[in-house]
C-alpha cells in the first residue's frame, strides 16, 4: 500500500510530494503494526482493515499537501474519498467476523489523524483562522490529559451521538477545503462543528468523572 501511494502521488504531484506521502504512510503503518502486536485475534487483516489502510493512505497523501501545496479542489476530492470510506470498515468487520479492539482503535486513530490534517490544511488555506484547530486537536488533547488524569483513559460506552459528532467534525473539515467556502459561511460551519464537538467531549468527560474509581 505504501509503494502504491508513493507511485500514484509521484505520478500526479512529483517526487517530493510522493516522498512525504510515503514517509507519512510508513509512520502510520508502523504505528498500526505496533497496535496489532498488542493482540489481534484474526489470522488476516480482512477487508475492513484494508479499507482503513486505504483511508490511512489518503490521509498520508493529504499530509504531503501541507508541505507541497496542491489545488484545494484536489484536496477536497481526496478528503471526500476518505470520508466516503468512513463507516464501511466497521460494516465490513461485522459482516465478515473481523471485529476486534485493534480494528476499532485503528479506525479511531485514522479518523483523528485525518481530522488534524484537514484542520491544518483549512488553516493554511486562510479560509478560517487558527480556531479551526479546535476541530483537529481534541483527540490528542484528550490523550495528553489522560496522562495527568488516568481515569480519562477508561473505556467509554458505545454512543451513537459520539459517532454522529465525529461525522459532523470530519464533514465540516472536508467542506472547508472547498476554495469557494470562506467568510461567514466558513465561520458558521466551523462554529456548528465546534459546538457539537465540545458537547460530545464534555459529555464523555463528565461520564468518565462520575465512573472513576
């Protein structure tokens, strides 16, 4: 997958872009392998994790756009592909019997990485200010905070609302990549997604606080 990512991006955007995308893909793949070694119950990746791997490749391609700028419309197209694949991996996991803690974590980390990269791209495009990073950093702030307050690392119950907010977050960041979205419209999209994200994280923090040992 890494070589394919490098070949495609190299052909489309040049060798420097391809090298950055390949490096990002390699780092992501190494982290995924480390997660898998903690305990993966199946003998093969299955279609579900392959879909997540494709999403990682698309995210890696967008990482390169932070260093070597490309058309906002191309960024939008890549981001839309990543968004369209979100949710298919979980469905395939349940369909093919490949449900695992690794798969769920892999999917979540790719979502978080995609959100951060899209937030940085939106900021770099100057469509919105640095406040857009609020949509890309919550997962990482949450992980950092759990090092100080370990109860934040406790498992959370499954909630449909959290999944919906995640979709709203990524969808807002994808829309902000469109060159025609700026000014009041961009601010309204950013505000709506930020309120939803703060509500979701706030609810989870409150639940973890009440459930702490």
